[in-house]
């Protein structure tokens, strides 16, 4: 009897050994996936979790699928970084190219990005003979930015004095400012109940730094939930035929013009000419012949023409917005560059303005034929002006649909 009991125990242990080994394997793969994810290598994290799913599908199959989806999304982000970095390299913004291309950790663009990074580094003034401490300071600023410590990143980047490193430091500071401004605007819009506007701001902030301060992903989710609730409420109201239709409040255009002019004059007085121009344009949308807005716009444009750097920054911001699929902002920033008299990159400005307008037309409600036609006609004119400037786009950086329209305008000449 004792011998039979011992055999039963041994048989039970024999069954438990493979289970224990399997658990060890999946635990090890899970830990490897966590390490890979912490380093930003979502592709490797997905590979590790999917190997674990092959051993224990009930616990890891869904995790594998989510990790694969995250890796695919990251590849789309990397494609944007590659296009932006390649454009910066073409424009000899080597520090900017190194910054954006260095974000590509894996995927089909990784090897090409490494090659361009090496070329960009060798093209920087001073090559590899720059001051070591300044380089370490910049690396520390970039590391702080990546982990979301914007205060430390800004403090360190602000200490960069070496000319060869200043473009990268300046770009880091610009990214931080744009991110913080975008998050602030999103919070203001959310507090005003403009959930759609806030959603757009938080989405743009995520494209700059998905895990940045203020949790833009969480706030985006909150806005989407509020928009869903709004849509449900509106649908219920629309089906409630028993209630009489409420008269729509009349828009007080005079008050909106007055407020717009006040904002424009305030921004102009502060020297924020970009914001002032935006405000004057908003007034002119309401009243195209408003004399104070017309005069203010001319004053602001004259000031911007005296600041070539501001115009160049506006063009760069417009092209980044285009690749971030924020086409309205891209059109606004690039138009500012052209209206302000930007000369050095007119061909590129006309081309990317056309691409932004055409992208808006593609996304426009097909029922709004007038708006679609206007956007397309304007885009065609911008393509023609880009050709007059002898501009030749890099085809790998532009979608086939945009290239097809570009080619079509060429055949019309």
C-alpha cells in the first residue's frame, strides 16, 4: 500500500514538472518583453509575448495581439520620423535629422536612418571634434526629454553654447514649447466644452511625445468619451419628435469681431506677431472688408518680414504639421511663410502648401462640393508656383496620391 501511494505521488510530480518548466519559460519571456518595451523596442516586446503565447495561449494570446498592434502603430510613427528626418537632411538641418532619425529603433526604415545619421554627423561643423562636455550635456537633455522630464531637458538644453550643437538644443526646446503650448490649449478648450478642439490638440501632443507630461493619451480618451456622450445626447434629442424644435441662438458677429480685434491688438502689442496674424485673419473670415483687421494684418506681415528666422520657423512648423497629418495647421504656417515674404525655400513652401490643401480636400465631406473644389483649385495653383520655382520633391517622402496630382499639374503646362 505504501509503495502504491509513493508511485501515485511520483506520477503527480512527473505531471507538474512540464507545467513548472512552461511557467518558467513564459515568465522569462514576459520579463524580456517588459525590458524591450522599457527600451522602446515594441517589435521585440511583441516577439517575446507571442513566443509566450505559443506556450500558454490562454494567458498570452491577447497580450501578443495587443503588442503586435502597438508595434504596427509605432512603425507608422517611425515612417513619419523618417520622412521628416530625410527632409531635414535634404535641407542641411543635420542636427534636426539626427534627432528625428535617432528615434527609429527598429523596422524597415532603421538601416536607412542609421546611414543618414552617419552622413549627417560627418556633415556637422567640427565633425566629431566638438567639446565632449557639451555633447554629454545635449545627450542628457535628450535623455531627460525621452523620459518626460521636460524641466530638466529645457534647463540642460539651454546651457548648450557650442554652435554645432545649438540647432539640436534649439529644436529640443522648440519641441518642448510646442508640446506645452498644445497641452495648454487643449486644457483650455476642454474647460470651455470644446471637446472636439481639445481632442485635436491632445492628438497632436501625442504625436510630439506620446508619454509626455500631462498624460495626453488619458486626456484624449476622456475627450473621446465626452464626444461619444455628446453624440448620444444629440441623437436622442433628434429622435424626440414630441418636443418642439428650439430656435437657434443668433450669432453676434459684431461681438466676435470686437473680441477678435482685441485679441489681435493685444498679441501685436506683446510682439507675438504670429498669434496676432491668426487673430486678424479670424476677423477677416467674419468680415472680409473690416478696415482695422486689414490694416493690422499688413502691419503684422511687415514685422514678420523683418524677422527671417520667424518665417523659417513657420515653414518648418508647417512641414512638421503636414507630416503629423495636421493639415489645417500646416496650411496656416506655410501660408504665413509665403505671405511674410519668405524667399529661400519658396518652391518647397508652395509644394507643401498644395499638398496640405489637397489633403484637406480629400478628407472634406464629399457633400460640400464648393469647399472641395476651392481647395483643389488652390492646390493646383500652388503646385504650378512650386514648378515655377524649379522645385523637385523627394518622391519617397510624399504619398502616391499627392504625387499623382503633382504629375497631373505638370502635364497641364
